[in-house]
């Protein structure tokens, strides 16, 4: 009986030491890092993604575009648009999905007031030409189309947002004695677009649609509100903007 107890005690002791040794070697070894395997996996994935981007990605793009700029509300009722709008943009790609850009777009409009208004009580202002210049900083997010259909992948869809500054100049064509009136307004643009490749990674045709919300300097102006006799006057110039642009895109 004593021999049996001694034998059992020796077996339990050896098993405990073996288990303890295994635990110490694998998990709590001094100087070890329990996150080493996880960190190595993350680093390898990041390196692989960077290598793929530097090999197949676009780094910069230069875009020249033409299109139209439109308005709703009273501003849309007043303005007659004179296309085309002209735009230039430079983008920097941070990854396959994200790019940042700067640029400007220029558009022309006109409207006609045929009678006296609050701001022009003696003589109707007549024909007024409007030049609209907007500069912007943009952010684009290109949608991951790896699991989508071929047609969508080919179109390279993206969402975009902009911080914009609009600068308007009004020129009174029928009242040469009146000075031009200028002013700015801060706003934003939001929308999306597509880029269709002509040659992969080199040249594309882009189409972009945007909504513009702008705090124009003359948004609540009363100077074009009718007094008597005018049928084309406007109580104010409130309204939002819309634009459609087609770009020729060069990448490198």
C-alpha cells in the first residue's frame, strides 16, 4: 500500500512539472510578447497592401472638365445659365480608396430686370451678367468594387465631398455708369461620380454630379425686389446649386 501511494505521488508531481514547464515556455516566458503573432500578421498585411498600391495604384490625377451649373429657388428663377462651366482639379491618392484634391470651376449666368426695384428706383437695371468662380478642397472615396459586377467595377464609382468658396461678380451691361458688384460665400458640395478608363491607370473619362449648398453674400438681398411696373423682379436670391461635369483625367 505504501509503495502504491509513493508511486502515485511521483506520477502526479511529474505531470504537474511537465504542465508548468509547457505553460511557462509558451505563454509567460520572461521577455516575451504575447501579441507578437498578432502584430506580425498586421504588419505583413500592411506591407502587402502598400506593395500592391505602389505597384498598381494611381498617385496623382489632373482633370480638365466641362459641364453645366444650375440653381433652384429664386436664384434659379432669375438666372439663365450660359454653359459651359469649366473646371480644373488636381488630386492626390492616399490609397486605392481615398484621394484629396484642390481645384476651381467657373460658370457664367445672366438675368434681366425690366423695371424699377428697391435698389434701382429710378432706372431698371436691365441686363446683368454674372460670373461665378468657385474654388474648393475635395475628398473622394472610391467604392470597393471587388465583389461587384464587371460593369460597376469598370465604372470606378466614388462619393465626394467639398469645402467651397464661391465668388460672384455682377456686371450691369445696360447701365455702364454702375460699378460691378462682387462678393463671396462659403459653402459645400456633396455628390458622386464615375471614372471610365480609356487606358487603365493612365487616362479616364470622369462624370461627376454635385449638390451645392452656399451662403451667398446676396442671398437675402432686397435690391431686386419690385416697386412698381416690373414683372421680372425677385424678392431675394435664395436657392441651392447643382452641377454636372465631364472630365478628361490624366493619371501618373
